C-alpha cells in the first residue's frame, strides 16, 4: 500500500476537524451513514437514465455490523463506490466533497436527497476511532481499493479484494478512558437509538442483525426449548410522516408519532401539519400538547423544535424557531434550503431560520385563532394550561407582542363565570361606555366578596375576574383595547355616579374634612387618604388605591425575587360607606371622644385590609381594640 499525506492540509487542521468542529461525538455515525446514503442516491440517479445499472429503488441498502471482540463498526452500502482516483481525491483532501460536486454537476437532481456539502463529515469518525479503513469498488469496475488511516499522520491506498460494488467503512474504536466510554458504540441498541435519533429518515433501509431467542419447532412435546437465531431488522422509518400528504396520515399515526418522539403519554390537543414554498421551502409538523411538561415553568425547560435538513436531524432543540410565548409547541421543521456549517450542527446564515420562524409563528397563531373560533371548549382547555404563557408574551418586552396576542387571551367574566375574550366583552358594551372593568383576587370567590364587587354588579357592570399574578400587568401593558380603557373597580378611577351623585359625595367629604383628617392622622402613613364613598352597598368600608400601583400589583411585585430590600407601596385609600350606620358613629365620636375615634379608625382600616386579603401590621393591637370595645 502506498503511504500518502493529506493534501494541502496540516496536522493542526486535522486536529481541528477531529476535536473542535463537532459538539457531540455520537454524531460520527450520522455522518458515515449520510455519506453512504449519498453513494446510494448517486447510483440511483444513474439508474434513472442508465438501464444497465439494473437496480431499482428497493434494491439499495445500508448495513451496520458490529464486532465486539475486534472493537469495530462496519457501515456497508451498495452504492456507486469509488475509483482509486476518487478515493484519493475525496478522502485524501479534507473539505473535498464528492457529493457537492455531483450535485453541482447534476442540477436536475430533484428527487434525490444529496446530503453531503463540505467533505468533512467522514473525518468525524476519528473522534471515536484510532483507525478507519475504507474498502470500495466503483460500480462497473473490476478493481477494488482500500483506504486506511490512523488520523493525522496521513493515509495509505492500495488494491484489495471486494466482490461487490459499493463501500464498506470499518471503524476501529479507541480504547476506553476515564472520561470516555467508547465501548458503548459496540452495543446494538446504542447504535439502534443513534440511527433513530439522527438518521431515522434516510430514504434507504439501514439494516442490522440482532441475536434473539426462538422456540425450537422440533422441541419434544410438552417441553420448551429455545435456540439463538439471527434476526435482521430495519432500524430506520425511512419515509418521514411529515413528508406524506395529510390525507395519507391518520389521526392515530399523528398521535403515535407525537407520543413516541416527544415522550408524552397523552395525545396532543392539536396537530399542525404544513408544507411551505416560497422564499424558503420547508415542511413542518407541530403539536400543541394537552398538558404542560413537569418542568415547563422552571429554568430547566428548554424550548425549541427539532430541525432537520433533508431528513437528517441537525439539532434536537432549535430555540430560534419558536418565540417564548409559543414555547409549549412541540414538533419539527425540515428544510432543504438551510445553509449549515461544516459540522451540520449550526446554521451559517440566520436569515433563513428567521424566515422559517416567522412563518411557523404565524401558522401557530392562525391555528389557535381557528380553535378559539370553531372549537371553543378545546381552546379553553388549552388556555387553562398555557394561557399564562400567552399573557406573559403580551406583558414582556414592554408589550412588543401585545397586538399579536391580545385577541387570544381569555378572562373569566362575572356573568356566569364563563371565559370571554376582550373582543366579546367590548361587543356587549354600549357605544357611550368606554371602559372595561376588572377586579383582582386569588380566586373568583374572593373577588365576589370584595365590597366594590357588590356595587358594580348592582349597577349591571360586567367584570373581568383576574386571578393570575400577571393579569393586571397584562391589562396595564395593553393599555386600551378598541378605544376602551381598563379600569380596576378597586381604584379611584372606578366611578359610575351621575354628576348629581358626584356633587353630593364631594359635599359630604368637604363637610367632614376635619373628621377624615383626624382618622387619617390616627391610622398614620399606612393610608394616603380617608374618605366617604357612595359606591358601597352593604359593606361599611373598603380599601381602594390611587395611582399606578394597585393592591394586587403591590403584592405581586414585592413577592418577586430581588425586591426584598426595595418594596413598592400602593397608595391606599380607606373608603367609608356614607350611608352605613358606622358613618354616624364616627361623626358622633369626633364630637365626643377623639381617642375612641382613633381606635375605631384603626379597627376599620384593619377590617378593610382583611377584606382585601392583606395582612394586618399589628394584629395584637387590633385584637386589643376589639376586646376593649366589646367590654364597653
């Protein structure tokens, strides 16, 4: 055999090829199988115009053989093979791609998926091997040749005996080290899992033999005797489900594919299968799960779609394909237009990916809109699980995506506790009503206990009941919807009074200014004001707020990590029912016993806090005041 050095390349470049380009060593098998697939496709393409080939599409195969004692993996194909010159050119020159040359010379290759582009995938074998041998015989040739290399020191080429055309790559694995277990690649099931992961949709069958036990047919009656037999299995699925027409795939097949590939135990709530042609061409198969993964709302959760190029898995989680607010979507994208780097693990140009991502985002939104319109019950089921993600999408990035998402949001309505969209709420408003009313609380039941809720309901107001921490922030971010402003019924902006009623309550507050000032002084800095109100029905007091920070926003912001030493504070207002008997009692105490008025003021404030779901700063003092009053 003639010993040769790698052409035009240095030891440093070879070291980079072996140690730096690829992230995961296991992809060596993907690269070798992809090369074999290219060899098969080249001969298949020739068979379309050359009857002497005598082969049809079903005659081509890739076979994997494992020799544990010899520590070798063989990848065998019956493809086009190589001449001595091609062997020397393609494997003797790093970054020389025979597949790319073939594709450029045959522009009409429409139905043949030539995978190789850069001519470096073959060398990934040296990440796990200390020696690689290639035996090959070109189709139609009587001569066979062998290429052999231990890596950076060069390679040898010579003649060999090979009965059939095609190529056999023999990879001798390195010895195990403390850091690397190379022997795992000698396990049949490890190889099977790698084929399923990376090369499941290579169009040609990938075959491997498995030892299995089989009951002997000639066993004596009443006895069970078994023998070891060799079973040849096809490891790959070959035809991707997403490349089939929709009418060729059943719902059960879609669901089984989802559960198998994305490790879910339930069927998805929605399947989105599409084929896109235009500035970028791709096929996608997307799923909306029925439930959130156990780690979905943790830092450990990683969003993304599987990304394929020509049926070969490039990355298992391509986060760039999904915006955060659609991070719950599972699935894949397969495109032949992607410009990959030489490791096939990264994209060279993100403009292609951005075009795909934008199209995928629009399709997901369109399908959610259809579900909302035509399958309301199913959409509500989806929203209960992932609605908070859509709300966060509205709120994050200063509302950049609010226009895109606001019509997908649902909020529980005070009318029969049914979910409504903002559009549905606004459609029921009269033309002169320019407000959307809402209330916040831990549960719908607690919201209904709010004193302000009774007043609003008594005046026929529909109220959006916000029970998630992000809800009020979302409405603040949206600001207005179709010209309607959002108003919290617990804020000072909530006002359904006539001009006459407003004038009347203003006069009551003016006439009792000294009383209210005395009460404010007794309560202290906990409130910004005390005032009489006519917006309460049965309750004596309530707690309101003024300014941008509401009671619930204060609670949410202060609960966030990092805000322990920088607490925000809502401007609280103690509102007293002007028509309640307690009002007369307060006026009487102002004239007769200001000390007792101070105790009444603090008790009323504590009661308003409890009704609003806030803790009392000094429960011991509150208890003492109540006990003092009970003994009088």
